[in-house]
């Protein structure tokens, strides 16, 4: 029967081989520690729909841990792998899963608030109020209120969402309410809006945009570069395009307001 666990000496041997381009050794390590990745994913993943993406991110973290673990240090590999995998997942939630731009401090504190709400729900057997959350986290109530308010930016409403206007023949989705683009807009204005919108993307999202739309890489090539599946890159591409569409719409509204204020 095939051995299902490795002792630390075997792990160290496989790590040495993997770090010297032994793909078979790397594969064995990935298979051995995949349950560890799944256990960490279960701790951080909040939605079934995002689980596959989070697992992919966790596997990226495991791969990084395998390649970067210092064999000269006298410690177990798992003590390095756990924070590396968890850190990769935390960065993913902080940088890649928000539909709109919010301050980094809010993104980081959001995880603590969300965990506190879950813990207090279980302890109190009801939804906690702001004061209870603040007391649990030992922070001021206004910090919790700000975080909870901006938590709405985690998921925005899709432009394809149905609109119940109650009128016969009225637009059926938010997308139907979008105004027609003025054909007289100068190209440099469009370029400016796009340039400003790109700054709201994470470093990884901007790199994906550059590779797909400026370097003409295929999704498979980009997936190979980041060590994830092609389906993962496809989902990220759709999310990025929707985020850019929302931000460009916001910028258009800002320019219109500035134009009419000057005419007033």
C-alpha cells in the first residue's frame, strides 16, 4: 500500500529535489500538502462560488512555499507553509475580490470584522450589534461602522440585474439604462478615463490586462505564468472588465458634473 504521509526527513529530501527542478518531487509535495491547503481555504473562504478560485490561490501559495523554503533553517516545512498559504489567500481577498476601490486599511480590517460577526453569531445565537462587535475587537464603534459601510463595496450590483420599474415596456436591466456614448468625445478623453480607471486595479489585475490586451497573450499563456487554471484567468478577465466598466461609468459622471458646473 502506498504511504500516505511523509516524515520530515522525506519532506526535506523532496524539497531539495523540487527546488532543483525535479517535477516529480514537486508533484508529490503538492499532493501531500493539498489537504493542508483545503483546510486553510475552509477557514477563509466565505462563498461556495469563490471556493475554486481560493483553492487555486492556496495552491499558488503552496508552490511558493515549496520553492522558497530555506532548507538551511532547522524548522519543519509546515511551519513555513501555513503562513505562506494563508498570506497568499489574504492578499487575494484584499486585492482581487473587491468590485470597487476602498482604502487598504478597510480591506485588512474587514477580515477581522467578518470573523468577529461569525464568532459572535455563534456565541450569542443572534446577530451582534455594532457595540458588541467593537467591544469584541477592542476598537471604537465608528471604526466598525466605517468598515461595515464600505463592506458593501465587496460585491456591487451587476448591470444585468433585473429592474422592477412597474411600467410596461420599460428597461428590464440596469444595463438598459446606460446612456449612449457621445460619438463626438475626443479619443484622448477616452484614453484619460481608461488610464485613471486602471489605477483602481490591483498590481496583478493590471499585469493581466497588459498581457491579454497589449501583449496579445492567450489566456492559457497567462494562466501558465501565474500557475493557475485557464478558467481562473477567464473569470478574472470578466471581473476586471466589469470593474473597469463600472469605474469608467463613474468617471463619465464626474466629467459631466464638471462640465455643467463650468457652464453654470
